[in-house]
C-alpha cells in the first residue's frame, strides 16, 4: 500500500462557496500532483463517491489496491473503473489478462475485478494512467476502447473560439457501465473556450483533467452557480471537481484538451441544463 496515496474531498453547499476565497476554492476543488513517479494518487470525492486519480509506473508495477474509505477487500468489490492512458505505451493487467493501452486509449473494468496492476512497456517513456471510478451495482465485462472505437462529435465554431472535437470513450453507446462515463474534448488550433455556452446537470457530477497544455500556459476554469460564478487558474495535468450544481467551462492561453469523467443519476450524455453566455454573472 506504500505506492497509493489518497485524499478525501467533502461536498460544499453552493451558499458556502459564495464566500470562498481563492485558497478555499483551490483547497476544495482543485486537484494537483496526480501524476508522480511510481505512485498511484487518488482523490475520493463525496460528490457521487467519485474517485479520480493518476499513476505513473516507471521502476515498479503498481497495484490498484483498495483504500480505507472503501471498506472493501478489493478496489472493485463495489466499483467500476475507467483508465485512460495519456502517456506512452502501458499495460493494465486484470487477473491473468493483459491489456495494452497506447496513447489516448482507454480500458473499462467492471465491478468484481481483482488484481489490477499498471505498468509501462518502456520505463524510459512511461505510461500516464488517468483513473476514474464510481460505485457500481452490477458487474459488466472488461472492454478496451481504442481510438477507432470512439464516437466523435465536432462542435463550436472558430468565430466563437470554441471549435472542438468531443471524443467519447466510455459512454452508453460504446461500453456497458453502471454510471461511469469518460471522454476527451480536444480544442482546435486558435480556439480557447470549452463547453461554451456552459451548462449544469444536477443529475451528474464531473471531474475535468486538463492536458496537452504547454508548460508556460494556463487554464482559467469557471465554476459556481450561473449567477455566482467563480474561477480557478490551473496548469497542465491538473484536475478540478465540478459539483452537480456548478457550471464547468474554461478558457486557456493556448489550445488544449481535457479528459472529462462523470457519474450520477443517468447515462444520458445530452442531459444538460444550458445557460446562455449573456446570462452568466
């Protein structure tokens, strides 16, 4: 267990968030330092009991073992997991079965799976596994999702600086899950806005992991109730928790991508309560 570190993050009432200063916002919602050498880092959020995490196996094979808040013998005893590789070639071993994940390939692991291990094919060019997990009520088959297995949607316009491609990896149309969904949104060159106009969905929470951002650039993530917005400045490979009542949108100083993961009441990807940009405060 020495290779797993975790934190718990508790829920915040929207009335309380109105009074948060910069440091409080970052303490409750920003997730930093997910990807550390030879370590699995997990954030257990009390929003829908969602877990997000990162793993960078270099010199060691890392086991996705249980953590104390789960009160379970194995990590997947009551959970399903999505793993998306944002690094170089990696291997996820579940029991006796090995699944090779290339850059931006994903694996869904259903409830009941045991002995989950993460490794890199080349320690000099390691994998970077991004992990999402949600409670499950039924076990579904393990499935690898290659780039050719995804569903893609092109949205936005260059005139509005929000031209983007949504790549759906773990959604109802591709993988059978209990509640977990995952995908990547890739902004086109010259675009900076994602999810604009924004939306909320009280039926689901989300976590955004920002990737593909140059080292000296930054993301300004917007959150909060539509009439009480707040912002959090973020860097590459940092994530942010989005409560069900909060908008989730961002602008960057350079085009970027982000991994979205969500869980909650339903698997309807289009279930959103839209907010017009000129209605935001």
